[in-house]
C-alpha cells in the first residue's frame, strides 16, 4: 500500500529533536510521498531544503494568512523572495499555503491585507504555472468570492478542508480538490460523513497537517505523516471502499494535482 500525505509541516519546531530519525521511520512506512508545506518565508525555505535532501519529499511555498508581514511594503518584498524560491527549485509543486483566516485575525485592515496577499499569490501561481494550496478558516464566503473573481489556471487544493457544505460544493464546481485531515476522525465531527460523501473519488485527498490535528486514536498527541492512514481508513469506511483502494485513489490524485511523474 502506498500513501501520499499531501500536507505536513516537517520543518515545524516540534520535530526539531528527532526530525532525521522520524523521516527514516516515515521512509520505512506506507507513506511513499509527502509534501512539506510552506506557510512563511522561513517555513517555505526549510520545506525546500527538506525536499532537496529526501527524494520522496516535495515542497510548497507561500505565505499563509496568519504569517503575512505587518505592512504592504514588507509583503511585496516577501512575495518576491517566495517567487525566487519557487522558480529556482523544481521540487516546489504549488504556491501555498495561502488564503484567509478570520478566526485569528479580527482587525479589518489586516483582513484586507490577507485578501491582497491571497490574490497576489494566485497571480504568482498562474505566472509560475503552479496550483495553489488554500487555507480558509471562518472566511468561506470571502475565500469563494476571491476564487470566483481571480481564476486559478492550475486549480489547487482546499487543505484540511472545513466541513462546510457550501465551501465543498462551490470548491468542486471551481475544479478544486478537497483534502481531509484528522478532524474527520474525531468523535464530535458531526457532518464528516456527509461532507466526505459529497466529494467524488477523482477530487479527494488525504493529509495530516502534522504536527497538528492528530487523528483518533492519537488526538492530542504530536501528529506525523504516518497517521495519514487513519484519515484514509475513515474515507474508506464512509465510501464503502477498501483501505487499499482509497490509498491508491488519493495517491494518484495527489500526483496529478502536483504534477509528479
């Protein structure tokens, strides 16, 4: 069985003490490919470094809504560096994670800067002919509005997709992939089954978002890419498929969107 964790943060400080050892364990597991996802200039740089070091690791580069600089001027400078990083490294397979997050950001001016950063990074993805990886939290309507007004040539992924019917329905209409993480396994995740059922097999992906959001039965502990199997198992249960079928479907979908041969 081959699994593809399409979104993890192996650069995170929670892995500082045992990163090399953990990556060796991942290599010897069913996880045969993974994306180390950038979310800041520093995180994107580290993700690229990991992708250079390990054959089975690929990277994304971007500035997440929670990591945008304080001023517009700083934002443009940072995005220039992100562009350079993505251009110069062939293992960068998407611009992300990018998007909107109103859960953490209440200030209206800062939310406007989030929108500018999102739109500018969509333009960057189009320029570099890459897909995008979207983070959206408590900002569904604004996220969809931006995507409808700013076409994304290579489409992309709603990462750790919120279990919101409208987002999934409209996201699929726009041609995006839907990626599920640990929360779909939580006992208090009321509409997970319904949302999973909405997503056709050719648009579904699995991820860990590690070190965060550990699935049951590891909830509350540090997550790592090997736990993506529990997300696959949840999808298999809901869709009435074998675990191996879900592994193969999501593996091929991830290779398709990231254009990995």
